[in-house]
């Protein structure tokens, strides 16, 4: 049987360190060592979601430490230990060169800080499987390099911000399993790189926007278990690479458009 060892706080003095891998061990936290490691000014990857943490070996008070100013040079910030509680620190918005932020699978609560919209270099934002509440900040529409946005399995409310339609590089948008309300914004039509659009298990209302037919890169469209109404747009027949379409559990009316039979085929409706 292995004896658990603490991460020494002295690691924080390694100001030339660019890579830190402590995975597959029996390490535990002691004296806020994770926060201490954030003092490593050149740290490119602070690997917390490894066996030592995601395997529930982590010890400590479970709160997410506010990053130190020198941590602004970090490129990745994954924290998937299922032990972080409380709000997401707004100070994360100062990590100007951060490319990937993964806080998923924890017990985080409170709103999503609008300051995250300042992370202009961000390509992946994963906050899913927490207890986050409140609206989706429209400021997230400023993340023009973002390719993946995962906010699923929280307690988010309010509408889907139309500003998300400005995320031109976005490839996956996961908002399922929340309490979102209102219409699906037609502005999402501008997400021409989008491949996965998952909006299931919310309280969305109104019609399915025919503008979604312009998402010609879409592979999966999941809208089931909402309160959507009206007919199924024939424009969805333009989705030539679509592999998965889920519209069940809504209040849709009218016939099933025969154009849907061309989805995912070379015979899909031409794009106008």
C-alpha cells in the first residue's frame, strides 16, 4: 500500500518551470500547495486532472484558489477533481494568454463570471457538471478564438445569448441539462464551423429557427426535451453532413418534411 505524500509548497519557487506532470500517483494536497504552484511564472500546464485528483485522492478544503498574478502566463488551467466548491473566481479573467480552461466535474456554484469574456486567446471553455446558476454572460461572445463551449449539466437560467453567434471558430456548443428559457437565437446561423449543437433538456420555447439550416458543418443537432413548437423547418434538409437529429419531447406540429430524408447525403438541399 502506497503512502500518500503531499505536494511540497517549494515547487512554487521553480520560476523557470514550463511543464509539471504529477499524474498517476498517490499525492495529496497540503497547505494550499496547488495555489503555491501557481506562482511558477512560466508554467505552461498545471496538470490537476490526473489520477491523483480525478481519482478522488486529493485532500484539502476543496476551494478553488484565486490565481496569483504570475500565473497569467499559463496556457492551460484544468481543475477536474470534483472537490472545488464555491464561485468561480472573477480573477481568472486576468489570464490573458490562457487557451484552455477546464473546471468541469466539480461542485462550483454561483454565476459564470462575465470577466471570462476577457480571455481572448481561449479555445476551450469547459464548466459543465457543476452547480452554476444565473444567466449565460453575453460577454462570452467576445471569445473569438473559442472552439469548444461546454456549460452542460448546471442550473443555468435565462435565454441563450444571441452574442454566442459571434463565435465564428466554434465547433461544439453544449448547453444541455440546464434550465434555459426563451427562443433559440437565429444568430446561431453564423456559427459556420459548428459541428455539435446540443440544447436538450432545457425549457426552450418557440419555433426551431429555419436559420439552423445554414449550419452546413453540423454533425449532431440535439433539441429534444424542450418546449419547442411549430413545424419542423424544411431548411434542416440542407444539413448535408448531419448524422444525428433529435427533436423528440417537444410540442412540434405538422408533417415531417420529406426534405429531412436528404440530411447527411449528397442530395441535401442546396445552400442558398
